[in-house]
């Protein structure tokens, strides 16, 4: 049993810390925004070497019921400094941006008495579905889980013989962003889009070919979304 599991089962557990990461880089934002609630902390929080700014947050509706439709949480954030309002104005109300909720205990923070960036509950991944309200005091968003497929029409994707439709990880300066990625590759071997190996992480691109998948996964089962045998049999 891990220290995290043991702590969660204690009647008087350590303070639970909720961290949020807003990733609108796919919409054109320059960086990932990280923040935490002022309800328990009034200064910057550091976890895993990353800083989370304290702001007033009201987050509701994250609980899963185990049946029925997935949750559609509501996230209300203070907008008195107009930063979030400016982001919403510049990037289409932030619709489609990713939001990650990460929970850990205070002792595992970088300045806790037992710092450990691996000690956190599985991250909750959401996307911003719509902006509910905005004024000078706050801005409120409705979230949805990435796999919420209500209203989705079939077929869901085009079957291509020679091109994978996975979304590859993105270099955002200092590290890779996997928030929008569907390709499971997390390795440290880097390749250009043309297939040549490179030692520079920022040049890592996937050319979407079967050979690109083989370079990264070797003899493992390939997660490609291409259909190499699509045109080999004709009726």
C-alpha cells in the first residue's frame, strides 16, 4: 500500500491540496496556466518543480456517480485582475482548452515535510465546454470529460491507409505537453517529421507514417491509427 493510499484512509488525514492546470496552448496561448485555491493557501504553491498561483476558486460537480452521464463540473474563478477575461477574449472563450485537476496532500508539496511529486491521485482531465458567465468579478466555465460523446455521429473518423490520426505530444518549452495527446509515446528518443533521429527534444515531430511508429515502439504492439492493409483486399 502506498503512502498516498494509507494517508487517504486515515481519519485525520493531512490537508488535501487541489491544483489546476489550464492548457490553451492548442488555441494559441503561450504557456500553461497553473493555479490553486486561496481557500487553504495564500502564497504560491510548488509541486514537482512547478508553481501554482493562489486565486479564489469555486469548483463544483466533479463527483462521479458511477452511472448515468459523466459529470459536467463548474469552475468559477476570480477575474478582478482581468487576466482570465483577456484570455477568454483572445482565445474564443477558451472553449476546447484542457483543464487538469490534480490532488495531493500538503506533505508531498515541494516545501512539505515529505516532498514527492509522484504522490498524487490520478489526474482528472477535462476540457472547457463553454463559458457560462463573465463580469469584472468572476468568470465561470462549464467543463466536460474528453470522452463525452453525446451527439457524436458515426463514423467517428476517416480510415486512412498511410497516415495515423493520433495527436502527438507538443513541445511547449521546457517539456512536453500531453494534455491533448492521444498517442501514448512518452519516450526520450526524438525524431523529426521526416523520420531522421535528433538529439533535440524541441524538434521531435511525428510524420504519422507506420515507420515513424516503428521507430518509437520497436517490437511492441504499434498503437497506430492508420490502416496499412486497407487497400490490399478488394471485393
